[in-house]
């Protein structure tokens, strides 16, 4: 079956660059993305949120920049911003904005739910501090004003759970039809 150019690009990125790990995480980027998408699907989320879950860390692999191989250095690689423009242009804001906001959502949750901080993996905890740590009240207010703040918080919760080295998932190719539909819906919305 022929898929959209955007879908083919996503699949190639994950197959070619998705086998690395981010810092000390126990799963690869591909495993993490697939687990996150499965968690979104199991919760009955719509296509846009499943797509956001699948693509939320695409910024780690969208270019040739190397991922951190340990938690020792600065883990803030601005991945939520690096892929945003590409995701938005191909799949729309309902997919791209939760991706753009998922790092801020971690900072938000750590600020408003103190018990959340202790649940973070070592790499997520280190990147939390590298990404700015606790939010100020004005940052909390600004985050809450974002159109996709709720979706970003939900995505963040799946992100934290999608680190199980034993979890079985479908393949990246199994999400091709979903990505095609999202790309087609986005093209239709832009032409209206």
C-alpha cells in the first residue's frame, strides 16, 4: 500500500534512528513511541491524541543531532520544539500542540502535584531540572491558558508509563493508516 510522504518519513525515521535510547531510559525511542501510542489507544483517545503520543519525541530523531547517551550532561535538547513545525505542517495543531507542550506539562505536573516528581524515571528527573524545573506562578497560568494544555498533561502521563521493556506493541507500520488519515484530515482542513 502507498502511504503519504509524511507517513513514510515517520516510519523511516523510527526504523533508521529509533533504536537509540535517551539517556538511561530502558526502552528505545521506537519502543517508547509505540508504547505511548498503545496507552493512548487503550484509553479510548481519538486519532489526534494517538498520533501525538506516537510522535511526541520525534524531535529526538528528526535530524542528525545525537541523543544524550547518559544522564550526566544537559538533557534539554529542545526536542519538543525541533519537530513541532514539521508535525504541525503535516498533521495539524491537534497533533503538534500536545507534542510542543509535553515538556511544559512535566514541569507543570511537578509544580502542582508534588507527588508526581518522585514518579519520574532518572532521565526524566534529570531533564526536568535541565528544562527549567518548577514553574513560576505566571508559567503555571500561561500553561493553563494553552488550548491543548489538558491534552499535553494526558500525553505526559502516558509518556511516563511508556517505559516498560516487557510491553508488547504493534509495529510502527501498524500506525501508518492512522498517520495517513491524520495527514489527509489536515490537508482537508487547510483547503476549506
